[in-house]
C-alpha cells in the first residue's frame, strides 16, 4: 500500500489556523482545568474521551499516559484534535462557559498529547490473539479505520476495501487544510496500521467490483463505512460551462495535487453549510481576492458553524444572502457569472427580483449524494432517505452486517464516524464470538 | 493618611517592611537600591567568618503551574569579607540615615561576638539580629539552628551580645523545634530586646528522579536545605502567634516567613509582629514588590480607620483560642447559589469522598448539585474546592442551642447539639 502524496500540492500554502501548544502553554492550560466530576465535556464528546483525566495527566507531566487515555476512547484522537468542531462539542460544554472565563482548549491539549505520542513512536496497542474469524470494512475512512483497529485488537483478521487509492476518507481528502493537511491524515493511517495484520484492497468499489455475495462468502461479518457520494450538482441553464465544480471534488484536488486558479478573479461558493464555509476560506487562502458565499437563506439560517463564518468574514469573504442560482452565464462555454433569484425570509422566491454576480469559478456546496442504495443487494437491510438504518449498536437488518459513519448518520463529523465505527466493532465482536456469521 | 512608621524594640523604620537577611541584602549597593524602591529596613546578609558556598543552591516547588510556590536553599552566611560588609554598611547608613539597617551576625566564640557587635555599632547599625536559625551547613559547625534549638545556649549567647551592645538586639529563632515558646522565652531571659521568626524549615525540596538524588543536586548528591516562601506562611503565622499570646512573653516580634504582599504582612502584624521581613518573594520578583505593599497597607488602614501600625499589632490575638474554648454549638451549613454555579460537581465529589456525603446530584436533572442541610456538618470543604467566587457560602444556622464550649460541657455538663453527617454510613 503506497500512500505517498505528490511533492507539490496546492494545500501546502496553508498554515495551521490553531497553532500547536508549547510544553509550557500546554502545562499552563492543563493546570487551569477544574478536573470536573461527571464532567460535561466528556458527555459532549461523541467518543466520550475521559477529558479531565487526560488533561490532569498533562499537568502531571505524564504526556504519554494522556495520549493513551485519548486513544483508548478514540483511536483517531490525533486528527480529531485538529478537525473536531470543538466549539460546539467538548469546548462548547466546558463549565468555564458558565463563568466569564474562557473554556479549556481541549482540542489543543489533545493535539499536544497525541502529537507527542506520535513523535515518540508510541503506538500502544497490539493485535489480539488470533480468533480465526475474519471481517471486512468497506471504505477506508474514519469509520472503517476505527472499526478495523478495534476488531484487530480483538484478534480478528481484518480486511479494508477502498474504492480509491488513499486511505483516511474525507479526513485525507476533505478536511480544510488550515486544520489538517492530507499528509498528517496519512501519517495517522500508517500509525494505525502499525498494529499489523490489516489487509487493504484498494481500487475496488463495492458492490460493482466485489459483490455482497462474494463478501458474505469470504467474511464472518461486514462493516459498511463508505460515507457519502459525490457532490450534488445543479441542472440549470449553463451548468456545463467550464468553471463549475463540486466543492468536495475541488477540495480533494487541491489537497492531493495542484489546482490552477491563475485566471480566477471572482469565485462564488453556493451553499450555507460547513463545506461551503471551508471552501470560501480555502479559496481566500489560495489567493483569490473576491470570494463570495451565495446562500438562499439569511445569515442566521445557515447550517454552517457561526464560529467558522465569523472567521471567513474576518478573512474578507463577502456574502450574498437570500440568493438562489437561476442560471450560469457563460461566454462560449466559459463561465462569466451567475444569475440569482432573490428570496424572502422564508426562502421563497420574490417575484421578479434577480441579481447577477461575476464569477469565473463556482463551487457547488449544496450537499453530497447518499449511498445507501448501494446496499440493495443485501436481504433485510433497510435504507431511509439514503441512510443505512441500524440499531443503537450499528447492526443493520442484514445478519452480520453493521454500518457506521456518514453512510449511517447522513453526514456528521469525523468524531461521530469514529464513535460509530468503534461501537459497531464491539457489537460485531460480540456477534462473531457468540457463533454468529454472515456467511451464506 | 495613616502613619506607617514602625518601631520594633526601638528600631525605627519608615514602614514595617524589611528585607530579611538573605541574598537580597548581600551588599550595600543592593540595600541602597531596595531603600530607593521603598523598603523601610534591611537585615544584612548574616555576617561571620566568610564561607565558601556550593554551586546549585536553590530549589523550587513548581505546583500546578505556579513556579516556586515553595522554595529552599543550601546557602550559608555571607561569603564576603567582614571588612567590605562593614564598610558598605557605614556607607548605607550615611546615605539613608532614616532607614533601618540591622546587622545579622553568626560567629562562634565570645571574643568573636564582641568584635562583630562592636564593628556593627561602629558602622552605624540600628540593631543587631542574632542568627540562631540556619538549619543547614552552619548547624553542622555548631552554629545557627544548633544554637537556636538549645534554650540554654541561646540564652547564654544572647546575654554575651547584650553585654557588648548599646543598640537593640533581636534573636532570630529557628522553626525547627517542637514548641517555639521556650526558645522565645530563653532569648527574652538572655536580655533580647525582641525576636524575629521564622528562619527556614529543614527540608528536602524534591528528588531528581533521573539522578536519584535530593534536590538541589550538587553534582550527583544533594543535602537537606531550608524551606521558605509562600508555602511556609501558615507555620510562621502560628509560631508568631504562639509567642504573642504567651503570657510570659512580652518583647516585640519581627515576623518572617512567606510574606508575598500587603495582606500577608497585615496578617503577621495582626498576630503580633511589629515589622515583617521578606526574602523569597523578593528573590522571585524583585525589590519593586514593596510598592504595592505600601500602597495596599495604606489603603487597608485608611479603610479600616487605623492610624498607626501599633494599633494593629496583635489585634487578632484575643480571638486566638484553644480548641476546647470554641463554641461547640455554633452551626453552619453550605448554601449553593444556583445562579453562579457552573456545574463542575467538584463540591459533590469532595463531599462524597472527602467529607460527609451530603451533596447530591440535582434531583430535577439541573446543573447545580444540592446540599442536604440536615446532614451538612459545615466543614467548609465544598466552599474551599468550588472554583466560582462566592458561589458556596457557609451560612450560620440557628439551632436553638445556647453557646457553650467543649471544656464547659466537660466541667459543668452544658448541653451540646446532636452530631450530623453521614451517620447513614455507620457500620452496624
Ligand atoms: C469538505 C468537508 C469538510 C469536512 N470537514 C470536517 C471537519 O473539519 N471536521 C470534522 O469532524 N468533519 C468534517 N467533515 C466530515 C467528515 O469528513 C466525515 O464526517 C467523515 O470523514 C466521515 O467518515 P466516514 O468514514 O463515514 O466516511 P468517509 O470519510 O467519506 O470515508 C468513506 C470512504 O469510503 C470510500 N468508498 C466510498 N464508496 C465506496 C464503495 N462503493 N466501495 C468502497 N469504498 C468506497 C471512499 O472513497 C472513502 O475513502 C467534512 C466533510 C467534508 C465533505
Ligand atoms: C537563599 C537564602 C539564604 C538565606 N540566608 C540567610 C542568612 O544568611 N541569614 C538568615 O538569618 N536567614 C537567611 N535566610 C532565611 C530568610 O532570611 C528568611 O528567614 C526565610 O527565608 C523565610 O522568609 P521568606 O519566606 O520571606 O523567604 C535565607 C533564605 C534564603 C532563601
Ligand atoms: S468541563 Fe472544562 S474544566 Fe471541567 S473537566 Fe472538562 S475541560 Fe476541564
Ligand atoms: S541567577 Fe541563575 S545564572 Fe545567576 S547565579 Fe543564580 S543560578 Fe546562576
Ligand atoms: S463546586 Fe461550585 S460551581 Fe462546582 S458544582 Fe459545586 S457549587 Fe457548582
């Protein structure tokens, strides 16, 4: 498995938005933690990391122990420390928010401890004693990686099937580069794989290139973690002009290689979610002067995080609120602008009101497709609005088939994918060791 | 404006803040800078036969982010010649006649004591301090705390010095004793005009876990040293108060040990000190700390209506009681202000694991834990751990029992209130 990235990548211009702590800063911040009992920060973490304990270990100069506490609950704790929207998770629920004091920077402390463990070459875990059972994880993203690592620790033989080349899923190809670059995600993948005995088959798409029946014949249990599909596109007039792309597609290109933006003066990102907010900040960071976020609702109606939008504004991104694209304007197939229908407070079109903005690049961040339908070949499985339905432990209606991550929750965060992957792995272990198998 | 002038056994200084005998008073130049910064007095770094110090002399306790909450040292007395020291002392007195310069001394024979006392007086010192306190190095040579721990020797040397001295003599006491009182009384019996305390406490500040040697490590070994700084203040306060309230003890006290600011200083004064001395805090932060000590003290006195330092000396001593004379029927309970509470549950875990199991999760699922007042013993633990100021208040409750003490109860059977706290946990 060669996971080497090209030497030249557009994302390399980015610096960390949140700078790492020095030892002194980490110690000072750790000492500020109140070591709450039944701490609300733990409850706010989907993987339930024992936050007061790991922070106290940093304060006590047991940084390796701190990292172990983190990884025990979240094997992707290193990347989560960088990519989690902590403002709405752990940090957002730190008790200091109830006082007029700044909350503990849990993410930065988590980064401090996990980076130190990586630097020291500590991987902490070994594969369990061989159980003779064999499991497969479909997709190589955070959900599958967490499941695979846990299953390996239980002693099962684990295979990951990934349709693309790189492992890490959107953690490698989608995360805003000012949070984490692709190479860091691949470093994490390598670290995780060092447990040994996880076979990777890449370039294989399920079920096209390997059918469910084949999987059921080969493995005792299946974990489905293939995430979401391609960017949703708009079928409007001029939609095939040169200069229109899906945002997730663009971000992946920028992270894995070079993008040519030399002719771009005006860029518009269409959408109001977190992908749209990442995209506008990324375009700014890549040197485009005029970047506009166009959203069909108002500022307060955006589903993207307020803390991200306020940073985007600070960086000089402008917004066009209540603007729904009507048509793409082009010159001989080359995009020159977008015509918008203006909307009212309830996102309803206001008759006869339109506006046009110049653009030589448009990124569509209006959602990604759902892949649940790919599982139609499995008897018993249930899919709702494209999401795979499971019980609370990740079991689908098909015997021995489990699911977790974006394909199950419809698209949340990396940390949710990890939590669901880990949880499903534990349920799969119970299932297999109890004599269960999906083999037909 | 209150008058900050302080008088300790006839040693007058423009304010009660003195530098203790230590590195900040090593030389005339330093002391002049300190006086310029505002210090009222300075006890010269102890003079005697010059010694040779080791390199690597200090150690600190870095505790939860605070550097040097406690401090220790294995330094000895001055390593500079008597000649140079006395010459500089005379120069300081010439330039700062109104400031107090106290000559700290430590020698062995009666002849030597006679000589250093005379030279101090000739240099213009306002007083003499006998260093009977150093707990390391010097005591191995029969000086310092070796003297301070033997009331007889202490009294005898004090009386020698008194024989030769025409200026006030303070005896600096060591805290490395079981009970400070007999040592203060010995100094008084020897004719001392006052005492100063505490010197440093015998200590090992820590262990270097790689070298497996006590700190501060000198090469590959370490020795016990003297503990000081903020961490020792409670011990010093108790020793000062123990002397101040002893009916047989009636000479002035210069209080020392862990003073970091004006508030600490007022506490020493309230427990019987006429002046306070500072070493560690100056070593850590410089002479400039005195500026706020003066300002804070002035504000405090103005606010409280004190006009002179004397009016505050020993003010808290009448309220310093034996345990057996405390009101055993006084009762308080913890009250939590739900408006202020941030839900950290520290009070709850502290009460459950470290006190009387009477703070419980909110039965309605709210953020704020609740106190079972019928079981709360009023121990203060929750109030101590709560990170939010004024969130937990210990509130007096009227239980209908007349005030009485344990001693009264034992001698005349007065009625005491029933016990509270975790009796549901009593083993059958
Ligand atoms: C632009 C963007 C930015 C984001 N930023 C953040 C952020 O800052 N913080 C955060 O916490 N979350 C962020 N997220 C969300 C986060 O990336 C996802 O929630 C998370 O990666 C989901 O993990 P997963 O394993 O379920 O799916 P994915 O990460 O999508 O991984 C799925 C993997 O399965 C593979 N696959 C797909 N189909 C098949 C198939 N048929 N057969 C085999 N393999 C297949 C894919 O190639 C991919 O490698 C972001 C998402 C996007 C789109
Ligand atoms: C480095 C150092 C050297 C000291 N040297 C002397 C000394 O020579 N003579 C003396 O009487 N006390 C000496 N002391 C003790 C101080 O004068 C003082 O009594 C003690 O440190 C407590 O006060 P503090 O808590 O303000 O430091 C020394 C203390 C330190 C830290
Ligand atoms: S809520 Fe904040 S202070 Fe309390 S344990 Fe968590 S990080 Fe520490
Ligand atoms: S201050 Fe530091 S450098 Fe200077 S003598 Fe002391 S230990 Fe050495
Ligand atoms: S310690 Fe204070 S802030 Fe924390 S839960 Fe108790 S009362 Fe509330």
